C-alpha cells in the first residue's frame, strides 16, 4: 500500500506541475491544489510510517522484557480475530490501565486487545498513550 501511495503522490505531483506549466489561471489553481494534495498525502504517509516504526519498537521492547500479552485470541476461518473472545479479555487489561494510568506496558497491552476486538480507533489511541508514557 505504501508503494502504491508513493506512486500516486508522484503521479499527482507530475500532473500538478503540468497544470501549473499551462500558465492559465484555472490550470495554475488546479495545479496548486494538486500540489497541496500531494504534500498532505506525503506528510500523512511519513507520519503513519513513523507511528508504525515507533509502535513496532515499543512492542519488541515489551516482548524482550517479557511483558507481551500472553493471551491468544482465536481467529475465525477468515483469519480475523474472534471479537467476542477479545471482548472477554478486555476487562482485565482495562483494569490494569486503571490501576496504573502511567504504565506504558498496560496501555500497549490494552491497545493490542482493542485491535483484536476490531476497535482500531481506540487501539491507536491506547498505543499513542503508550508512546507518550514510554521512557
């Protein structure tokens, strides 16, 4: 997906330059708008990759420390996690975060359970909190 997005950004950038080169006010306006779209896309891509790298490092660190979640969420034949099984694990990990809100390990584990339950928004929020609390 990253490669496809980079190709898309490059193609949009090329079209933007072509529009600006026409010298026609409408073409210049479209070209500038496309440049903005390409820059925003590139920035979001860099931020997303940076987030992914930082979370991966944090997960590896947690695993080295022996603190990775030991619960296994069963998967359906499609390969997707069984949401009800993940929901059953949730109270334990939520209680750990409530017991010590500054523990990045608890936040990371909670993010893993949110992700297994299919709640990507809360998973990302928990992972961001883990990043802010990690030394």
